[in-house]
């Protein structure tokens, strides 16, 4: 969403799917798990740690990911990297406020007829209807990666 306005100008006919969670608190809990995984990935090289994840930083596209992460939240007036790395020093409820501010910004910027506010628990139907596609026969993928991310984070530490 940091480049949402620019993207809408470049692609004026684009449809936008705003994926939401059941609550800001559930989103924040999931975000913290993901950010801990990223924090461990970004640790500097050390002989006292296994080479993974530090070697990832030398892969060119991963370096671009780190730069991309730094701009996340800038559209909300946050400092570069604040949403990714700075959230740990913010008071309780801060992440939830950023989630609400982001969703409010998307709803304000995207014309209603081009926006689908979508919770994955709704399944294929609203998504397919919005995109003008038929319902697939396959069940909607329901993946919760929090457990796997926690395990990977523990292994990488």
C-alpha cells in the first residue's frame, strides 16, 4: 500500500483486494511472529551462529527485500523501518492502530467499485465474483503459517 496511489495512477482499471483479519489484535499477533522471523533473518554474520540465515543477506533479491521492508508503513507517516523493526519499542496497541490506519487509507484511496474488502475465511465466492471468475473446484487454501514461522525462527536462532 505504500505505493498504492502511484499504482492506481499507472493502472487505473486495476481492482484492489484489501485482505483483512478478524480483528486488529489477531493481525498484530500474526505480524509479531512474522517480524521476529525477519529479525532473525537480518542478523549479521557471526561464527557463533550457523550460517543460515546470515548468508541470505548476500543474495541480491533478498537485499532488495530488506530495502522494500524499510518503506513499509511510510504511507502512514511512519519512519522507514519503523513498522518492521521499530514496532517492538512502541506502546501496546500501536500495531493495531497502524493496521486500522492502513485499512482506512486503502478504503479512502480506492474507489468503492474497484475495492473488495476480503477475509480469507469467506472463501472463493466473494473473490471470484469480484474478479469475474468462476468458482474453482479446489477448496480455498486455508494456511496458518504462524506455527511454521515460529519453528523456523527457533531453528535459525
